[in-house]
C-alpha cells in the first residue's frame, strides 16, 4: 500500500473555562492547572482534509507528522522539509498542498 507523508504544524492555546474567565491562570504557576487545546491553522486543516479525501478514493495510507513536536521536527529535517504544509509521495517532495485534481494527477 502506498503511503503519503504529510507535515503540518499545530498550535497550542489555553482552553477557557465555561464562563470565559482566564484570571485563574494568573495565580502562581504551581497552583494552576492548565487546559491546553491543539489547533491547526486553516491552511493546514484544508490540506489535511484534501489529502484525507484523496486517500479514501485511492485507498492510500497517510502518515501525519506535526512539526510542533520534537519527533516531527526531526523527521522533517531528515527529509529536507522546510515549509509546512508539505507532503512526500514516494520520492516526490511537495511543499504546499495542491488542489484535489492536481493531487489525483500526481498519484
């Protein structure tokens, strides 16, 4: 089965409480319990959604690497990825995710 490697970057944001009050995070850091959520930028989200639909149509496997993590940064550096979103199909390295029709042509 062919595999597509996808490189994206997530961002961590503080999760607000139900009342929207962030003042509890102002207390001493040792006492506060932080709730963190991971979010993708709109371009990364769009790229991932496009690849997921193409992968379902072509019955391909997708490996997603987040360059916000150490492991993701290391693998991206070893593969020569400098900009995200990016993907690798076989030996082809593509920075930026093309449109669905172009992706189907590449496969």
